[in-house]
């Protein structure tokens, strides 16, 4: 599948013009063949042959790379200086191919590009050596790796404008480096294409300067030293890239590291600008130090402004959080008042009915309603605390026992209620399970409660259920299993169909899982596993662990 970097023909035209203009910069004034100077129209024709195909590289990178490899070999054989431009554009085309296509296309084209590069590097009449193959493979392998990496980042979100800023910095760095150094590419010892690649690498490094400012500063400093040694007239132009990297480094570095970076930049700048030690004067030393101080001062100022912006954003977030908490507390109070009013009325009516002299099963039912109502009111108070501020409710200094009902009581109450409704429940809980953290035991109790409710709904009264709670391999495990129900189908009970989904959501909150499915004997089996955090066990003895049978 084709993956263009952007849409529209504007970028294609720009790439074609850039490729042609690069050859004009590299080859202007040197359009010669082996037999002597060639007419200008020949040089312009070669520039068009080398540059115009770059307008198609986004859509057909494979054919363009093959074409450039063939053109590289042809220009090398006739001695045309356009060979330097083609040697620069060929790795770019291969990188674009690796960015947009798989290895089925990239691998053979990369091998072809390596062969063409080796032919160009080897002088006429000289056999291809190991060094030649090493450099030719490295020139092609680097863009292939970069393109492959960019291909792996295809699915990442692009909402953040930071990638666009990095792209603009890289493009500006390349434009600055090329436009200020191209007249001197012929004056050095290395080949023109090698100088051009080094200059472009120095410019592209600005694309990652926001993320790795220290590494980019070291790279730019090394580039300056190498350029001053082999291509002296390019050093002064590339020095601006090092100053930009120093400015970005100053926005976030501590003062000791910034002092070291300042000393490094001053030293490298002195090496580049000073040709004769006799030229060193106090005025020039102060001027050089002032020049290097400027990006440091700008960087510290920008860093201070960024810190202020972050602080303002944190204050705004805190104010928004305070507003949300206030609204949350208001809603919690309203919910508490409404529900507590109705539950309180229910409890009062049940108490009045008991006082009126109800007896028998009706009295037991009214007592159960009254007890349940009181428990609901207690739970509402704990819920109100959580809704007011969850972070405050979960502080280490706030005991969870004040927020949650005792898990053992919840478990026993669930088993007792299901037994009273007609289920035969066999509950087994290991002593080690009682040492698990309170929140895990509370979650297990709620899962057991919901699981038994499902057994009653689907298997009906008279069914048998087995509940087991234990610890194994650093996790608190629970199993609810029931056999086949009675021959008479149970009456349809109210259900919202969210029981298992709710249990899974509760387990997922603790990093656990819930599975449910048919058992081998025709019944149903529900299991849950909640990992126990390290050092999560309490030191107190088990709190009334349950082991028994309810019927």
C-alpha cells in the first residue's frame, strides 16, 4: 500500500525543483566530460535528468531509486560531475522506499543501490576493496534504517504539533547549511558528495534538537572540527547550527552542565575562527565569548518562560479540579439526601409495622427490611465520602475499613441470604485468603455476592453452589460453581444483563480477570483472580475466616 508523506502536487514540484537546484549548485561551472568542457545545455540536461525524478519519489520510490542507481553508474562511466548529485539523491530515494514499502521491495533495491555506490566509489582501473563495500553499504543502510523506523511509527497519533516543529527545524537546518556552504564544497579534500552529505546531516540534526539537545550539540561540535580540518571555509557557516543547539540545551540544562557546554562551544568556535595564534586579542576573545553567551541567555529566558507557562497550566488544572470536586460534592449531597430520605421512610414504615404487632414470617421480613435499610444508610455515608474526593478517600492515613463494609460480613451475609432464598451453598475460604489486602477481599466478596445472585436467577431455588476463596501464586482467587438446577425452570427474576460485565470491570480495576462459562457437569463455573500487590498482606490474624455449609 502506498503511504505518501502528504497529499497534493505542491510537494512533488518542490522536490523536483530541489533536486535540480542541488545539481546546479554542485555542478555549476564544472560541467565537463572526459574530453573537455561541455556546453551549458548539456549540464542543464544532466541536472534535469538527476533532479526531476525526485518529483515522483513519493509515489514511485522503487522505480526512482532504480533509475538513480542506473544514472549513477552511467555518469560515473562518462565522468560527468552530476555523479555527486546522484550519489546524494540515491540514498534519499532508498530511504523513502523503506519508509513506504516493505522489505520485499526495499531489500533488492537497496542491494542495487549499494552496487552502484561501490562502482562510483572505486576509481577506474582499481578493484573494489573491502573498504569500498563498507562505505557503500553504510551509505545505503543508514537511510534504510531511518525509513524503516519511520514506518514503525506510522500508527502513532499525530495530534501533537511537535512532529511538525521538528520537521520545520530539520528543513531549516538543511536549508541554512546547504545555502551557506555550497560554494566551498569543491575546496576540500573529501569528494563533493561526501561534503554534501555531512552538511545535510548537520542540518538534519536540528530535527531532534528539542529531544536530544546535548547529543546534537556534541554532533555539531564534532562536525565543526572535522569541517575546519578538511573543508576549512565551511566551518564558519556551520557554526550557527552549534549555537542553535547550545540555545536549546540552555532551556533545560542545569548550570554545571550548561557551563560545560558553554566552555565546549567557546573552544570549538575558537578552533574554527582562529587561524593564527597571533590573531588572538582580548577584544576578539570578549567578542567570541559574547557571541556564545547570546544563545545561552536566550535559552535561559525561554526556559524561564516555559516554566512559568507550565506553572500557570498547573494552577489552571488545580482550579478546574477544585471546581469539579465542588460539583461532585454537591451532587453527592443531593444523591445522599434523596436516597436517604426514601430508605429512611422505608425503615420507619417497617418499624411501624413491627410495632403494630406483625408476627411470623411477616415479622422476620420486616426485621430484615429494617436491618437492610440501616446498612444501606451506612453505605451511603461511605459513598458520600468517596464521591466528595476519591483521592482524599484513598489516602494512606485514612483507614479503608471506615469506607468499606467488612468483607467477611459481606461474604457471610451473601451466603446467608442466598441460603434463605433456597440455594444450598458450600463456602470454603483458606486462612491465607484472610491475610490479603482489605480492598481485594472486599472485591472478592462483591464478586461472590453477584455470582450467587446469578446462580439464583438462572438455576433457581434448590440448586447447589460451591464457593471457594484461596490464594495461589501471588493472587487471590475465587470460584463459584453450581450444578444443574431443578427440573422445574426457575421463575424469571429482574436482571439488567450487566452482572458478569460488572464483575469483570471490578477485577480489571485491580489488574485481575474474570472468566465464566459452562461446567462439565451441566452447571456453570465463575472464576476470578486478583493479583496481590507486593507486601500487601496484613500482619493481623485472619478475621473470622469462613468454612462451612449453608442450606
